[in-house]
């Protein structure tokens, strides 16, 4: 393995996300994205393919296998899958490219959240003996975290509302996000969180192509080189850690080299999570956060974290930024965190 091998994001595509069931199966939702990214790169078969999805969303075992029909598994391909946000599939693909025997990798993620009760489904990721039997959903856990953070930091509900308002305004400029109105005065979902503080239920898919060395330069005029990537996790039980801080995000950011970025795409599914992540990653007011609208404008579960990497890389591709950060999260209350730093320069 060559740990110093240059690897970059060279292409990114995503669906126009929907907050309502469009009557499409996962493969129908995914196929146009795969077709687009193949046409954009001119690659019919990649050296490695890795996906991220969740069988619980589809309600069927090994549902990711049927999605391979959108990719094309013949002639035989080298393929893997993670039952997690596809940002972690990108991490696996990055490691695979470090081995040096392949030069390209296709990473994709998809989720159709509208076909089930997302809050009930995500309860299954909790400890099966102590927490899952309580039936506590991720919004209630997030509300506990938000309350604890507000008491520790002095943040107010207006601070949360400001995050939501900015995210929705940015999302309305993003053709792929849900075009949501400004936050309106309404009751609590679970105090202190109001409906606009919670990421909307969203269907969608996304794909990214990674390439190494000279192959990356051939495929993209301005590759987004991955200069650092790391992921860390907290202890499983939310009651055994300080919910007001994200130590795992802090460590991942330090290991990935988060200092000095111009743009940060954060996988914050609740408005208070952005404030916690800003603090953990040391992002000041000079850093533009979630110019795409973030998860608060579109949250296709199992693809949202990958989209953060794609949206950040797109800023490098179009030359609007030279050094960017992407963050992905999984689990309750920011349990697991991945940080990826990308640059227009190889040694960025």
C-alpha cells in the first residue's frame, strides 16, 4: 500500500431530491445518476465500486444487491458495500485506491426515506438492550443534546433558528435541494427543537468518482485532491459521553488537517449540530458553512454525507475555493464523524 498516493474527487452527480414519494424504486432513482457520471467521465467500468445504503429503509434484506443493476455487474466487477452513509463507502474506496492496483473508483449512496417511518427505523441503531426498547427516536435524542448544549454554551433558540434560516436560503439557490420557505413561527417538534430545526424527510441518491494520480488529471481539469481523511466514533451510549461537545469530530478534524479551509459542508441534521461541529472543527466566521443548504435543505439518508463531500469538491472543481472541508455523521447525537479535506493543490 502506498499511503502517499495522490487521490482526488474527479466527478460528482446527484438527484434532484424530493420530499414526497415519486413512485420510483431505488434502482430507478439511482440509474440516471450512474448514467450521468459514466457519461461525464467516459468510464464504462471502474476499478472498484462501493456503495452505502440501509436495508431497513427498503424493508428487504440485501436490497443493495438489486441496486447493482443500475451500475452493471457484468463483466464481473470488484464491488463492496457498507450499511452506512456512503461517505464511509468513499473512505473504503480511498483505502482501496491506496493499494495501487486500480486507478478509479465509483462510490454511490441512495435512500428512499419516504417509504417508511424514519424515526422508528433509526431507533434500530440504538443499543438493543437499554435504549431501543424505550422507543426513543433520533429527534428526541437530538433534543436532549440541544438542551444540554444550550445550557452549557448559552446559545438561544434564535441561534438555532438563524442556522435553519441560512440553510434554507442557501438551499433555495441549489437546484438539487428541497426549496423550503423561511422558518415560520410554529410549535415545538420536541423542545427545544422546532420543525425547521430538523432535517426534512428526503429521497435521493448521489455518486462520486475517485481517481488516482495522472488518471485524475486526465478526467478532471481541476481535481479535488484528498489531502486528509479520518473518521472517529464516540462511545455507543449517549449517556456515557458529553453530548455538548463532539470529541470524535475534533480528533478527526485534526487528523485530516481541517485548519485553514475556506468552505465547510457539515452533515448537521439538526440546527444545533452545526454549532457543535463548528466549535469542534475550529471553524470561524471566515469559513462559509453549507453553501449548498446542507442536510437541513435535503437529507437523503445514506447519501447525505457523501453529498457533503461532493458539494465541497464541486467548489474546488469550479475554482470558487481552493481548500475545503466535508463532514459526514452517523448514529445518534453525532456518534460517528468523518472529516475529509480537499484541495486544488496536491499538497494543499
